[in-house]
C-alpha cells in the first residue's frame, strides 16, 4: 500500500515539474495550468476542495493535496497551514508549489511532503517585463489558452497559433522598477501588523513629503508616516524610494517583495484592460446562450478583473454577464449574495445558462439565521438579510469567488450585514459587485461599497471626504463624474448606459424574472378555491353552466391568490427600478393586488389607472406621470388601450393575462413607432400558483416569452380560445388537488 502511495506521489510530482509558462502568471492561472498538466498526464484532480470545515486545499489528486503559493510565503504561517491539511483523512501526502524556494521538512504529521520551486524550473524572471501592444491577453493569463516562452501546451490546443515572444524586457513604468542602491538611505520601511499598513520612519523632510503627497498618511507622529497596504499605495511608495531609498525591515522584506510584485501585476492587468481585450469564451457546452457584443465585453472585463464593480444600467444583462464569467473562470464554489426577492431568479438563471460537466450546477440556497453545516454544492446563494446570522460561519468557508448582486445594499456601514459582507470579501480571491444604481454621487455610500470590493482603494474615510467631497465629514462628492472616471481608469468599475449600447439593443427587450411568493398567504387564499374544487367534485347534480361558473371561480381564484402572494416581492423589484431612476409602468389585474402596490410603494407617490377611477381621475394620473411628478404608474392589464405613456423606460407585469395581445398592447403604451430608446419589459413569474400554468397553456417558453409578441387585437375566435384556456387551467387545478387527495375527477 505504501509503495502504491509513493508511486502515485512520484507520478503527480513528475507531472507537475513538467509545467512551463511565463513566471508572471497569476496564482489562479497557475491553478488552472496545474490542473491542465495533471489532466494531460492522465491524472484526475479536483480544484478547490473543502477537506475539513474552514479548510480548503487548492487541488486534490486522489489523496495527494497540492498547495500553490506565489512569491516566498511566510514559513511559520505556511507550516501551520500544511499541518492543518495533514490532519485531514482526505490527505495522504502533500505537494507544495511556490514561486521561490522555501525549505520545508520531508514530512508533515508523518505524511510525505514534496516541494517545487517554480523559479528553478523556469529560471529567474527579469525584474521588469514588457507587454506588447498586440498581445493576446487570454494567452498570457488563461490556463486554457496559455503559451510559454519555453514550451506550449500542445495537448490542450493543438491548432492554436503560438506566440513565443509574449514578454520582452523594459516595459514596466519607471516608478515600479527596482530602486537603485545609491549607498544612502533616508529612513526605514516596515509593516505595522496592528494597523495593517506600512510605516515609514526617517528624516523629517521625507516623512513630511509623504504626508503631503499621500492622503491618509498624516495621522502619525512627527518623523513617521503611514501608507495603506494596497497595490496602488505600494506603487506610490516604490516611486518615492526611487529618489529617497528606504531600508526595508529584514522581517518584512519577503512581504514587501510579494506586495511590489502584486503592484506590478496590477499594472500589467490595467494596461490590458485599457488596450482592448479579446473576448473570453467559456469551454464549449458550459454556457447555454448567446451574449450581445457589449455583454461579451463586460464578461471579459469581469474575467480579467479580480475585484470590480459592473455598474451597467438596469436591463443590460449584468446577471448573464456574471454567469458567463463564472463559466469562463471555472472557479467553484461560488457564493452569490442577493436581495431576498432575487434568490429565485438567480437559481433559475443559473440552471438556465450554466453547465458543469454537462449537468446543471449543484445549487444550495442558504436558509435561516442559524448557521448549519453547508452541503457540498457548486454555487451557494444567500440573501442580504441572512448575513448577520452567518457573520462568523460564512467567512470560515473562504469562498474563492464571491458575487454581490445589487451591491448598493451595502452602502451603509456599521451594520452586522455590512461587517459580514466585509469578512466574506476579505477571504475571497475574486469579488464582483453588480449594481445598476448610480451611487458615486454620495461619498459615504460609494466609499463603503468600494471598501467591500477592494479595502482602502479610496483611502480611509477621513482622507476620502477631505479630497473627494466638500470637506471633512461631508458625504457629497464634489465632482461625481471625476470620481466615476477615476474608478473606471483604475480598473475597478465598468458602466455602460442604454444610450451607449443602443445600436445593439432590439426595440423591445422582454425579460422573465423569477420571483418569490409568500407561501402562507398563498395557502390561506387558496382555501376558498379548494372549497370550490370539493363542491365541483362531490355535487354531481350540478348543471353544465353551474360547473362552468365554478371552474371560472377556481381559475380566477388561483390567479388572484398568486398575484396577492407575490405582490410584496413585485413591489421590492419595482423599488429597485425606481431607485435606479427608471420610469415604470406596473401592470396587474386584481384590485386587491393594486392595493398592496399602493401600500408598498407609497413613498414613491404612485398614480393609478384602473377600473376604480373615473375619466377625470385617470387623466390626472396620466398628467402626473407624463409631467414627471410621479415615476410609477400602476395600470390594470385590460385598461391600457389608447394610453400614450412614452415617458416610461420600462414595463413590469406583476400579473399575467391569458392573452398575448393584452401584454403586447400594454407594452405599446410605453413604446411607439419612431421611439429611439429600447423598451425593457419585465415579466415577473412565480413558481407557485397560476403563472406556470398560464405560460404552459399559451405555449410560452420561460426563457423567451415568444408568444407575447402577438400584435393582433383579440377577436371573437381568440376570446373563445382564451375561455378554453381558462377552463383547461381550472381542470388542471382540480386534477392536481384530487390527485393529492387520492380521488379522481368525475
């Protein structure tokens, strides 16, 4: 048995020592290259394996754990981590891959340990690297398409053209070059572990210069200055050291080397982001669907941005861009944090678009405020309201990839929700924020959000409000367009508006949004429907007309129960649109549903056009909406004919109608011939209740809603067909209930 284990270890070790690639690869790309190398050697391996609670190893090949580290890691911390791995029953031996040599014992907890130093395999990298203007970014950083200066992965892509001169010397900007040793130092640079920042001590004119040049560094006493531990600040410090060399504390030298290397990598990535990127393509079959060109650009930007904010306007497909990125990156498990009303939609979109090994990903929706052991899954979904209960538990899982949807939910700090999100983000390698809400005009809010994505990217709060806002403590950004430009220039934010991508958009964009329901309300409202079903079944002497009346009540009763049960969630969705400055037409059928909208959306001053209002009141509602005194107009589905409400930027269907023409007619209230904008139409669909039956009855695909494009008005024949659909719907409800009760319909 021991000989077999040793043979397997030697085989894996031999395969990994054959790896060849540019030394400047990111750690994630090294992971992918190692996986590809093992696969090409016929060795099965799994990426990011949880081997014990809160303990995840980079790669597991059988019982051989593989850990990959950039630079020369801290030996004490690394030994502690390896010992934790070795205590797991899943690990029989360990292979440690580091960029630079590090001495390690032959065994950890009596389990064999082998080390691989990449600089010995590849040779020492030049201190500076140059990126050609026409470089293929994917070839440099994607494991599936990586080529090396020394050897190509021919087995991975035999037909791929090879560029063996990806990197040449002398390109990094001068401020990131190694400072020249002039024989004189002006102070000392050390890492303050309590403050988690870098400390400069030395000659007063140097530290005073630092305090004047770099906001937030002036809190220290005379002769001392602090710099945040962030790649931007590290680059600034290296620039300072070009003129005023500093002695680096011996215990912090390795840490500094790793930080300045990260700053150089960041500069490389920024250059690629600004020079135009070749679109990434997920492995064939891993993503089902097609993106528009601007969406591919967004997904490519996310792919190459380790931490960033996709801030496209509402309706441009941020969710699908994030899913496309997930398919291309193949980093699992992923944690997705969403508002409560979008949990169901994310679950459905994942199942619709993503495939792992030909199957839909395993999804686990985290429930309740009390933590429990999470089952194995590829994707975990949790809503913001639960974060406070999982504040200690979720960070322990150290998810490598985290997505915060509607990240403006975290615009207020000082809450357990914010604290939990911050801890989760700090443990992740990749963090993406999604938001269609323009938030960079409020300094306090954007500072909080950016801090979740990239800690102290904008400095500390005091220096941020002093430099970017109207003075200390003021949260209003003086020049929001300048701040937005800075975030884009630094590669932290990408935002496109509908006006910018309008040529790529159709006249109408119909999107199906899955939404939750209140099950308790639904069950209570269904009780009268069940009573009618029992009456229909047991009273055999009913006349055909009486049966038809009951069937109509059954169908209508479930439709109303569905509309009411999801009304609060519909209102939450509409609130998000209104906060994004959208002008909304909200369509529904039942007065009881409209009453809930009126209550939930009260602070937005909604206007109504339903069967309750007289002509004067309806005209007053139209005037208030078209003149901009209200941004939300609630309209009955069958009261929309003849209205002209082109001020609306999107249409929301809170309830569905049996007739495609009714929906098309409602859409046309906001979209007329010659209109220049692209109209966004949301269909909010619940799994529980009548929505699915209406879709099936009309032959509508959830992913397309093609039937809703009908343009012809309803005629007598069509009305008869709709009556038949309602009858069939009632019969399905009856059959389903009686089947559950163990009876048969008469």
